[in-house]
C-alpha cells in the first residue's frame, strides 16, 4: 500500500502488540493517582525441590517501553492516537496557551491542502506554546526546585520495583566517576536535570508520552531509527515500525524520513507514540529547497523547527557545531563527512563562505526550544565514518564547539544532549567519552555505536553493539542502534528487531558493568531458571522470549522438552547443569557438602542486607 | 541421511566450497617449494576520477582458513581427504616411526568391527609416533633453536603480504604489554613457541594441516565448535559443518561429539580438515562407561588419549585443574558447574574422594602429548555459568592450578594453552586476562566469549562477542565462538555462520585495538570503496560478501544500483558520502581546499614510510 492510498492505516500487525508469554503490563501508582508508571511483570513457575516441595519464584519486573500496545485492557485506535497521559500535568502548570492554529507557514499549508486530506491524521489537536515570557522546559522547573509529575514518574520507572527483589546480589561495578544512587528518588531526578547531567525529552505537544530520562546516572537507553527514504517505505509502515521498535525495547525513536509526506508521517507517529520522538529538522528543510543545500535559509529552517515543535517532536538533532573552519579539516580524511546533516551544513558553509545559520542563530533556536520544551541533540556532523578517521582534528574541533553550545543552551534552561561517533577502534573509545564529559560538562552523550571495525557490512549491528556496550560502560547515556542493513539499505522489521536486541544487550551490559543498582536481578533470575531447567522461565526472562522459544523448538519441539533436564546442544547425558545437580545431591547424601546451607549463606543473606536499605523511598517525598 | 546409512558421504554442498566473488586462493612460496602458504586475494575495481582517469586499487590479501575447498584447481574427494601438505616435513625430521597398527585397544576394536565398515573412512593411514626417547613437539624443536617449515609457513601466513600495501596507515594501538613486531619472522615464531607464549597445534598424524599459530603476539584466532549429540546430527553433517566453519573463518574446529560413532566421525573430520582439530577426550571416555562418571579410570582415559592422538587430533581439552578441594567452592554458586568436562570430573572426585586421574597422572599425559605433538588446552571446568558466579573463588583456584600444570607441561616441552570463561560482566573481564597472564606465565589464553550478560538467549553470539572483543584486546589469543543457539539447542549451518562472523568481528577488532601490524589495511580498503561507491568492492572486502550483497539487493536489486552513488537507506539526495564528494568538488573549484594535496599528505606519505620498513624479511632467513 502506498502513502497516497485513500486508506492510510487500518490495524497494527498482531505480532507488534501481542503480550509476551507470561508477561503482563502493570502500573505502579505514585503520590497521585494520575502517575501510573508502566512496567512489565514476568511471572515465573515454582522451583520443585527433590522432596517435591514447591518454592515460589517471585515475578520479575522489567522496564517496559512498549506503551499501551501490549496492554490488552487498552483499545488501540491508530486514528485516535494513544492516551494523553501528560495532559493534566501540562495543563495544571498553567504556563502554556493553546494556539488557534499552527504557527509555521509550512504547517498551515499542509493542513489546508485538500490533496492531503486522505493522508492526514484526522484528530489534529491545536498546538500549545509557552505563554509569553515563560519557559516550559523540565530543566527550568528543575532549577526552580520543582519536582514535576514527569520526574516522579521517571524515578518510579527507573527503580523497576527491583530494590525489593529476592535476587539482589550484585557485583560492585566500575562507574568511571558516575554518581549512581542505590535508589532513584524524584529529588535525584530533579537534581540531575537541573545540573544538565540528564534530560527528559518531553515536548508539551506530546502529551501521549510516558516520561523517560537520559543521563549517565540512570539506566542506559537506546534509540531506534525509523523513517522512509525516497526509494521505499510509506506512512503505515513507519507507524508499524515505531510500535515494533518500542515493543523490543526502543526507549526513543528517531523519525529520519526524507521522502514525501514527512509532515503527515510525523503526525501519525507522534500521536501514536508513548516514547520521545526525535528528528533532524534539516532533512525536511532540505526537501523544501529541493535538495539544494546552499539555498537553505534561517527563515526556512526556523519555520521548520516551529512546524515540528508544534507537532510534538521531543528532541531535535541540530548540527550547529559544523563550523566553516572545520570543513577543510575533513578533506584529508579517508571518508570525508558521513553525517547527512553534517554534509548538508558543510556544503552550505562553503557555498556562503561563512558559519551556518545554526551556529549564528543558536540563541534564537534556544528561544524556540524553551517555548515547547524540545531538547537539543547537538549533532556530530563531523563524526568519523571509518576507523581511519576516528578521533581526528575535525571530530574533536566540533566536539569542543558542542561544549560551548551546551553552555549557551543551559543559560536558556534548554535540555541538551550531545551526539557522538561513529566508527572508532576499541582503544580509542574511552578518549571520546572522557573528552565529551569534559568539554560538555557531563551533558548526556548519545552515540551511534560506535562500530569497532569497518569490515562487517551485514553485521554492523554486532560491530557497533561492541562499541556501544563499552561506551555505555564508560558513561554514555543513550546508544543509537545500528541494524544489520547499515551501509547497505533501509532496514525492515526483522532488521529493526535484530538491531534493538543487540543494543538492549549493550545497554544492559553497560548497566551491569557500571554497577547500576539492581541491574543484575534479571541476570540472576534467568540463570537460576536456566540452572533449574525451568525452560519457559528462561525464555520469558530473556530479551526476546519468542526467539528463544523458536530456537529451542527447532530441535526439541515437544512440550515435554520444556521440562526436560537437557537440551539438544548436549543431549541428556552430557548436560553439565544436570550433572552439577547430581553432584550436589550426591555430595549432600554423602555429607560432603551441605548445599542448602552454602546456598543460604551465599545468596539469601546478602539479599536481606540489600532489602533493609531499600523499601520505596519514593513514597516519602 | 542418518549415520548408519550405507552411503556416508557423497559431495559437499556447493555453498560450502564456492569461491567468494572476485576472490581467489593464492599461494606464497617460502624458502623451499613445498612451503606454499595460502591466502585469499580480493581483486578490486578501479577508482574513476572526475576527469575519467582510472586509478588502480591493488588487490587486498586476507588470511584464508578455508583450505583447498575454495580452490577450484583442487579436486576434492571427501573419501580421500585433503592433500597432506606436512607429510614431507614430518618425514624429513626422521624422529617418528610408522606403527603397524593403532595402539589403543578401542581403536583396534573399532577398526575391525565389520558393522562399522560402511561408516569407516576408507583410506585409513597407519599411525605415526615419536621414536623411543624422541620428543616431536614444535616447542621442543623451537627450544633446540630449530625453525621448522611449520614456523616459516606461519610467519608468511601471519603477515598476509600486507606490509607492502598502499593502505598501511594505522592507529597506534594499546597492547597491554604484548610484544607485537612490525613483521612476523620465522625466528619470531620460533622464539614465541620456545617461550611458551604461542602454540602451533600440529599433531604428526594430521599432515593435512595448514599450520597456524595461537598466541597473544599473533593475529587473534577463533574456534568453531561442531559435534553431534545423542539427539541429533550425523557424520556427513559434521564434515559439512567443519568445511562450512573454515569457509567463514574458523581457525580451529573442536569436535565436541557425544553421540554414536564419534570415533568414525572424527576420522572423517580429520582427514578432511586443513585446520587444527581439538577434542575433549573425556566426553568419549564417558561414552565408553555409559555415562557413569564415577566408573572412569586412568587406563580407559589413557587409551582414549592414544586413540585420538593416533587419529591426529591437534589439541586436547583436559580438565586437570578440577581438584577435589575446589568442588565444595561451587556449591554456593548460583549455577554450580556448567562445564561438561568440569562436572564429570567433579562427580568423579566426589565419588572417589580424591583428586582426579587427570591431575595425578598429568606427567604421564605429557608423555603421550609429546609422542604425537598434541597440545594441551587446559580446560576451565569451574568457569562461571552466570554473571553472579564470575571471578569467584572456585574459578580462580582452578586457574592457579592450571598455571602450575602449565609449568609441568613446559618441562616436557608440551605446547599448552589455557581455557577461560564463560559469563563475566564487562568490568571483571580484565581481571581474568591479567590473572591468566600472571598465573600461566603468558601461555595463550583461549576463552569462551565471555558473555557479558545472561539475559540474551537467542542472541548469545552477540553478548559473547562483546566480551570476546574486549578480552582479545586485553591479550586473549583465541576466542571460542558462541552461536545464537547457545543455551537452547544444537546449532545448524546458519547458526555456525552467524557465530563465526560475530567472532571474526571480535578478533579483528581486538587486533585493531592492540595495534597488530597491518590490521587496518582491510578497514581502510573497504572504507575507501564505500566512500567511492564501489559497491561490489565494499561487499567483497567484508567478512561475509554474500550477506552484504543479499541485504543490499533486497531493496535495490538492479545491477545499476551497484554503481549508484546512494543506497536505499538514505536515497539519492541524502547520501552524506555523495554530498561530501560534492563538497570536495565544490571546494576545489572555488580554490578553498586542494583536496588532492590534502589526501596525498594524509594517506600516501605515511604509506611510503611504512613500506620502507617492511619488505619481505621472511625471505632473508
């Protein structure tokens, strides 16, 4: 079905919305009834001891980015959009006004073009903007000492109820100077946002958003890119991809569309998205001048920013660090400029022989950002596109400029994160992180990979998840996924799933290595299930239960295999886990080891310790 | 087709043997005509400059583990086995004798059992053994100051002809104390083997072997596991998997079969394998006592070692470090013992309440190893099977014992490497490597992953390749692959390919980060191809050309797209690489940048420098 079809969207694919086996979406209520924080609760089966006694394994809650789509109690109508969970919070702050019509000229034109009526989202809301002289950013509130409902929502969400778990034992981590608290409180969230060390991308025109946070002292997040290009894809595919992305764990989604009808596509995506949506406004601006970079103007770009801000985009990638003097530094590179936005701005700078309007009008951009609470994602237009070009003069010159711009944005209380590379060999990754922390004063870093080699087309989700895991450990706050199709073509749903899971692995591994509180609970629970041959629990606690089941069943499809004490990898007589259980039983019978006692002292005692410390501090605010 | 079928093997699948596009197998001759070192040469297309002038891109040679299978000039007959490239070298040393029949009782029994005649490899060779009092290990020769043909072969192979490349520019690495020379000489190979810092697994009964080396100062290697289990697989599938594994880059292959007919399966694999074959002899020993670990005896195990040594197995995993006092240390673990070999030995130790025959008869094992030149792979029977159990007392106690055993093996001039974990969070990986280097005096480390989280069943090739890349960087010499089926079932061909490519990425990234000489040549060549829109060259220089082509063609199948200056990811107007080329042209026209000059100074000058240093030192020995 093409984008020009009369019937834009009918229904989401059931594979995008079906709850995972033994999982249900639950809501934890905060200090007020309209703070309902979603989590996914995975029920586990009992452990059956030798004597036949059943021991209960409590359910494990995990972070849930999937929105209402996986909640069978919510009726989804793509034409209406998802519930506006933030509406009341925005309204009660009483610092915004509803406009009679959209401000941007282009937006007005698209809304009145009769040829687009079939494509247009039918329940358009009038846009909201800060009242004159008001600043509506979460950073502004934070700096006033205000804990917003968004912040409390996030505190509950980050803790995932895990500080009360039976499986709390965890290795102390190495956090490279991060400040990880044992429990995330709303006050901690506020403080980190005020300090600029975390951002809450939350446009006032995106009330459908379930708030989340990006910062080095919180769970590492991942972003999934979607978006059509001139050669393929259409509106319904992109909405479907957004829902698909958040199902597998995308914490934010960037709509990188460059083809036709991107205004309308974006509207559909926003109205149906419970996660922050990011864009690169220069892409659309370039469409408006038929791809002629040198014809871009501040006026046109400004209109595009307002157009997208009034639709509800939560963060903008803006390549304001691509300065004229840096462009020649890229000429001696092996792969020049590989960022689309970067190359557009470089072309503009050369054509006009001056710094770009993104740089020269940066404070005016801040004025727009704070009227809607759009966060900056300061783009790394000069990131390296190959191992050879990593950590070069051009890249680091731009990063220094991004540091300066961060401080300007902060003067306006505009939330800011910084984009990073790219292609970097392992031993040069740490320098990227350290320099970013220093130059940008700990503003959140948001990197694309990095890929740690150039030679893996078709498998770049793997190359880049290696770099992503490492930089996440070193302090990167959000990891932009790469799919297996990177460098080759536009990803399909299969590729999106592969890319997201690779990045969920990287993000979780980074949390574990940093020693982020309670991260190891899920690892402990799945390992216990694995060791006890609770196959279904092992599948369900994994990042992709359906894939695990599918793989297991390829060789042992029968239901009886789900309780068998072996799998096809080793067969019944060679399973080490089975033999170990035999060892324990044998040792116990002979009185050599008191396994029960050993287990008690090893795990359960420690769990008690942790429990004492925790207990729901966020209820006390 | 089952293993009991009359017609064991007919022909290999063409997908396992077809040369890669624009690749051909070439041979570099050493100081004598029978040293013919295989490499894969990838031809590239010309760069077409704006003025229409063609610039030649010289071919790139890459390490080739695929054996004669990808050489169209070699006729492969699975029933005959592959050519015996080492036969002359072994014969001319005149320190071995040909036995009239196999020594092991079990081997004799299998060879005379008429029921097995249909399964049996038909061209059985009589086995070879060291003459009385002689030691035929490569380490022994090395310590006598002898450079064997195997060592010269390896020196040429490791250099890959790349020190003469146009694309030599490379980041200096961080090698954590490794001693990487600019060019590998045969003398360097000898010295590293003598020192125990590298091994050349090369049984005198495996003359089909194309020699390779495992050590921290050489290219990082990867191992692929194959092997049937009682529930699935058969002989022909396993031979096919071996050929498939080396096609994608497996440097060694472990046959972990535990089912029926493993003696016959092993013979077929060895006679057709140009790479070292490793086994875990205790698996077969356990089969011989019907899975009853406590019934294992030294006599039975000894017979099994000789049986396999006379077939030509190049390295044995031996879990001699699982000592009785360590077994109770595993009782308080979350996942006990997860190594099959480890759990078998633990059970034996408990049943007999004494240290195992592997430990008490270790010197006798050394006597067998040196009579055939089988290398030790000292098994980590107590490796952690979960994040919770990483780096614990049991694991490190065993590692210390492995260090002691290494020194005993070295007294016998027996080549030795050490196996490592397992499941380890990122921040605890380095401790594993450092402790191994210290305890085992830099004997090569050979690790399974490690997986850096437990929560990714179905994607454990990714979790573990992250850990593998990191430990490879820190100094690990060989990485044992993990497939997507890990923890779930027996891998099929698709899984083997996925696992191997994930590990080729890890190994290559480790080489890059260490600063291994000339490693970046391939990255530079592929990035240049990518930047110049030489699509076919980009595909062909990648680790899996066929996958890259397949992915590209999913959205742009036409031949014209292979020369197009864009792909479907961004479409024609938004390709950053295209825009950058426009930027360069524009800048040049306006006289802003002299791109040519910048490129010259950036890349080509440096290449000249490197070239001066190199130039085929290995011809001078």
